C-alpha cells in the first residue's frame, strides 16, 4: 500500500535530506512540501479530499506559523490527517504542546527512512503513536514526575470528615453494608445512613463506588 504524505520544514537542507530518504521508502508518496505553516495550510486548502496527504511530517520551529499552531489549525479543518512531528529537540514543553495540538507521533530528524515509513504504517494501520526512543523515555519520565507531583499526601482526609465518618468510610471500603456497619458500631441503621449521606455530600460524590474509588486513589485507607 502507498501512503500519501507531506512535509512542512523551513530548512532547505533538512527538506533535501527528507527527500533523499523518501527514495528508499517505497510505501510513501510525497504530495507536497512546504517551507512554513502558512504554506502547508494553503497547499492543503488547494487539494481535493482524495489527494490530501494522510500523514504530514511537521517541523516545529518555522517562521510565520510554527508547527504546533499549524497542527492545531489543520486538525480542526482536516480531522482525518495525522501529524508526526520531526524535531532536533526533545524539549519537554514542546512534546506536550504538540500532543495537545493533535500530533500523532514525535520523531527526531535524524531517524532513517525505515523509521519514517514504519511510523506512517503504525499511525495509519494500527492507530499508534510513534516516538523516537529518546522522546518516549523523556515523555514517560515527564508523566512519572507529573503523577508524583499530583499525588496527594497519603492518609489525609478532608477536614470536614468527622472521626465517626472516617470509621464508616473505612467499613464501606471493606465492603460492609449499612446494616453490618450499624451492628459493628452499635448505632442504628438510620444513623449510619445519615453519616453516609454526609460523606457523599462532603466528598462531592453520589455513590458508594465513587467513595471507594476516591479512598483508594487518595490512600485514605
């Protein structure tokens, strides 16, 4: 199968290098190349739907309109087109900005023709998100750091939760129903249900499943 691709790259040397790689990538057909984001959008606008590139390789640092903004605009107009970033930098902020803009992959520019072709096949046939190993490691590290920073302090419940409500919450997490909690704490079922209603209100949830999920996520129990 032949896949239609395009390139947006302002550096002439990099464009020529890309063209050379295409000579050995027999599954890729270049529809057009553009020197900046505006040119890329103009060329897309001038093509009939059946001739649109299926994948656009996109440089990030370009004059007039950079790669991230170009991806953001183009994805709103041509949702079926995939964009794979080509960059010499594994810049933390740019990685996430490109992904948020709608990029399907993120490759370093020195990758050989075989990697470019595999990336297109990965995106088109398997819905993948191809990344150069260095980029993938960086992304995993950033996600790990983000999760660590966002992780709440274990065991700290909202101050509004009373000691009795903490007891009942613990029993709910352990799978006890209102009747069993009533028996275990020697209070009426009606009182247990009142406490449970208070817990729901204070935690802004409306089901036992949500309470249990929050308790595990925040390591309250």
